[in-house]
């Protein structure tokens, strides 16, 4: 039993900006959702009727309508690299600033 997959405009816009290799991998996974809307590793999101699958550093957020047999990608694709890099840099800076402050106070 296959599902129709609909990709809304804002998700399409994000897809077009991806590097070719990532685009092809994500496109194939989206296409596979039509045959298996709940693939191994997918996660039901809490607080809303949406699901998430991981493809490398990207996350695809989508909704499943079993009665209509449709899948809709509402949300843009999310890349964790910018968040992870930002958190890493923020944590590193905080630690380094804290170390500098401690050293400064010890020398005074």
C-alpha cells in the first residue's frame, strides 16, 4: 500500500538549496516514505501529529494521514550542523572565558 507524498513550498525551497549529494540522498528517503511512512528509526514527535526521520545531519519533519494515505512535509528540513557548531563554539567560549576569569582572579 503506497502513500502520496506532498512537499509544501517552504520545504521545496530548502531542498533546492542543498548540495547535490545531500539532495539526492534526501530525495530518495522522501520517496521511500511513500512505501513505508514509518521506517525504522523514525520518531513520533510529542505535542503534535508529526514524525521525524534522520538523514545524516538533516531531519525531515512530516505528517502522516492514514485515512487519506498521504504524507505531507510541512516543515523545512533541519540541519543540525549549524546548531551543533554554534553550541560547541558557545560552550567552548564559555569554558575558555571561565578559565580566563579563574586565572585572572587567582593572580590578583
